[in-house]
C-alpha cells in the first residue's frame, strides 16, 4: 500500500545492541583513504555505577567519512586500540594523523615499519625528550612558508606554518618537523591568544610541502568538530544506551548521518536535522535511497 511502518522500540533496541559494529562500518562509503585522522571520544552517558563510559576510537577521512570505529577495552588505552582499529584497513602509503597521545615509538614502528604507512603526530610534553628536541630547532631563523586565516564563530584566526628538516630528532622515521603558530582574536572582547603547536612527520619535503602539511594539520581538527556535533546536536553524552554494542553502533549511525546532513545545503547540521525531522517517516529513508 506504499505505507511505511516503524519497527517497535524493542526491535530497534535488539538490533542496536546485538548487530556487529563492523556491519555498520561497511555501510560507509569512505572513498579515498589516502589520509586517516585518528581520535577518541567517550560516550559519557553510557557510564554506570559499576562500569566506565564507553570510549570509542575512530579513523576519519578529511571528507568527514568515518572509515572504522572501535571500542577501547575497559582499563585499556587508545594506544593499543589503534592497532585494532587499523588492522582491517589497507593503509600502505596512507598518512595517519593522530594527537600527542599516539606519539609513541611503538605506534610509529607499527605504522611506518610494519604497515608501510606515514604518520603526522603532534608533539607535546607527554614525550619530554622529543618535545624539547623539536622545540629547540632553529625556528627563529626559519621562514614562514604558509599563512592562512579565517573568520567565524565570533573570532578571527591567523595560522602560520614553519617547516624544518628533523635533524637530531630522536624519533624513528621522522623526516620533517612543523611549528604552527595560531593567532586568535575574540570579536566580542578583543582578547588575543597566541599558541604554538609542534608536529613531526615521516613525509619528506617532496611528498608534502608546507602548504599540504598545513592543510593536513587543519584537517585533523575536523574530527574534533565531528565529536562536537555528536555531543551537541545529537546528544551523545546524554544518551543512556549502554548494553552490548549499543554505544558503538549508535555512534556509528551518527557518523553515517552527519555527512549526509552536511550535504543537504542547509546552514548548519541542526537546521538539516530539523528539516529531516519534519517528515521523519519518509525523508531519512529517501536520503538513504531505501524504499
């Protein structure tokens, strides 16, 4: 009769908690995997008095498609989960971008040594020797090789990038080091903040110049925007889903929905979300091409 009947809440619950997360990941057409951005996020609403919140580690493309997402085992860290996340993904020749938590020699050996991939790691004080070596490079004498700026969210931002050969850096396969200077002025208060970010990469100057490296650094921040949208627009932190694979599957459904909503041409994800909700029995399935 051309009618669509929604499944019962019990049926939806059973599917979400029992379906293998890999099945949902397979629905995602990630496309080009030349660059993968890795970051973790906790689904705080899944915490119980006896168990900690589900911690999820995702690998996303710069286009916003999550290629793979795994749950970090309780009492474990993202460092070990990275290998599990990328085990089934062909990353030979791929660039893996990760924050300072993953700036570990073991992770580097796994990516560059075993999997023949490249890396772009943030360097912070959790690796004090490496941080001191990178910070001590002659940045004052290095020219600014890339500058870009933008305005939005009530602030103006200018970013400059310097790149040097990673000479004397005690980190395997490190070829280049970067320093990104961020100058941010708040429009409402006029307050100015200046920060420096240091990074190392196994990419050579021929493989990635200053412009490409600056864009890769900028792309890494997009996964934080993805987590922000999941938390704020989709209420992930308030979701009480906690049974079985529920937290991981719900997060992956949000990952699948966000690029679709972003491609609708609305001013924001919340606006696109509301537009779909106006006809919630037809528009979601139509967008997915389902009868």
